[in-house]
């Protein structure tokens, strides 16, 4: 089996914990993103450069109340996972894409870009150190959260001169318990042309909470975002990209200023094509989806993202009416979920070269 590998750099200063918390964690009942591993990677940006990177015991951080993160929200993050195969090999999935994307986000939020090796070596060294925390129970993995935020002081509304880059990890189970029922949103927008929707900026998520709470009050679990200009076109599903199957064609919106260029999305597109499934990357209107539902050609809808992998949608609400999706075996969602997780957990050949082993 071909697995790409990367080397470890010696530049990181490591302080190991004296008190591992690993025995306090129930690895058979892992929630998503609640338990944190023993260590974290930290690197500060000061005096115009990224400083000596370190790995330290997972701990609180202390910040001046005038730190710019609290006032102007200069913060970005990534989401990725580490997997352990049946032989104990540790694997990442397309990590260079996360490294590139954090710098795309950094640029948009006026945050200094990270040198590639700080991201990759930090990640690799931290995961090796906390490798006992990678869960092996079915459906679980080590969720990895790299993030950068503004630590410079002062209330002037201008970019910070100091930042902190942290990588923290959490052994995690499934993000959603089962199928989700979604509400197509036409009043609120997640993002706008010229905005920050394509970046993984913390504020993008804060802005989703209120409309999502309103949807939850009405009995839905997630919001389907539509374009901010006409609210006629379907764009994303909460913190996931969206796929819609009409007949035997899989449709997903093209990426834009408003949509996150998801790594799961682009992998699913390639895997679907590899399966001989017709994939259309085009704008898809709510009318088309409603009509397809009414005439019975709407077969599946699912969200795709690192945390949720592939999350099937059971039905959607639109303008006061609920539309159910059909239940059947051998869905594209289950086929593509198996294809992607088999690659991630090293259960199959990886002809795309997406897996990276950490040695
Ligand atoms: N869209 C949004 C808004 C997200 O937050 C995410 C999650 O990361 C995704 C899509 C899926 O992206 P990826 O597959 O790279 O995790
Ligand atoms: C991910 O899928 O990794 C994300 O970043 C979504 C997150 C908000 C849980």
C-alpha cells in the first residue's frame, strides 16, 4: 500500500506532561470535541516573526482583556483528523490542503501567514507525542484543531501585531447522532460576495448560531444556507458543503467567495466520479429541489465535512412545508462514506495519494 510520509523537524521545544489524563477518558463513549489530549502545540508571532515553536502540557492561556481577539474577532481555524489503522499506523488525510487553507484564511483576516513547516512539523510532532489518544473504536478519530488568533493589546480597530498559533487535539466520536432534518434559510445569510465565507474565520460560525437556534426551535437540526443576493440557490449545510442527488446525478454548488472550499467536498467529487457517478458542479435552485421532491426524482441530500464526514439529510423544511427524502439501501451517501473512510483508516488502496503516514 503506498503511503506518503513526511519527516520530523527537530526545531520544536517539547515539555511533556507529568500527569497524563488519558485514563480519565471513556474511549468507548466519546463525544465530539469535548476531551482534549495531554499536549498542545503553541507558536507566537511577535516582533514581525513566528517565534520558537513549542509543545507544552494542555493548559489555560492568559490574555490581556484588550487583546484584539476579544474585540475584533481576528481568528481563524482548521479542522482535520488523525486515524489509526488496524496495525497501529497513524494517518492524516490531505493535511497539506489544510495547511494551504489556513494561509488563505490568514490572508483574508490580515493575519501573518504561517510557514509550511510550522504547521506540518507541529502537527506531526504533536500527534506522535499524543498518539495513544487516537481512538480506534469504529467511527471515532482524533479531531485536530489548528487555530490562530490575535493576542496584541489595544482597542484600536486595526490588525494585531501579535498572534498565537495553537494546535489542540480531541479524541472524538461522531459529530451527528444520525440523519439530520434541515431548514432552508431565506432571511439570514452565512456569507456574502466579497466577504469572508471562503475563510475558516471564527466569526462565520458565531453568525450562524442565532439562525440555527431559530431552526432548532422549529424542530430542525441544521440550516441550509442560500445565496445572499436572491436566496434562491442552495450553498452550504451548516458547517458542511452540500450534495444533492437528483435522479442519478450528484449536484453540488461551485465554490465562491461565499463557500468554504471543503477538502471532504473535493474528495467526494473525485470519489463519485471514480464510481462512475455523474457529478454536476453548478448552482442549484430551491425550486429545482422542491420540484424534484414533488415528482419523486429527489433521492438524497447530504452534508460533507471533516467533522461530520458525510451526514445524510432526512428531510427539509421550506416556506412552512416539510419535504421528506426517501429511505432506501445502497445510497450514494453510504457508498461514498465507505470509500472515503476506507482511505482514511488505511483499509484500502489510496490511488489518489491522499493519505499521509506519521512515522
Ligand atoms: N463548509 C463549512 C462552512 C465548514 O465549516 C466546513 C468544515 O470544515 C466545511 C464546509 C467542510 O470542509 P472540510 O471538508 O474541509 O472539513
Ligand atoms: C470541520 O468539519 O472540521 C469543521 O471545522 C466544522 C466544525 C465547525 C466542527
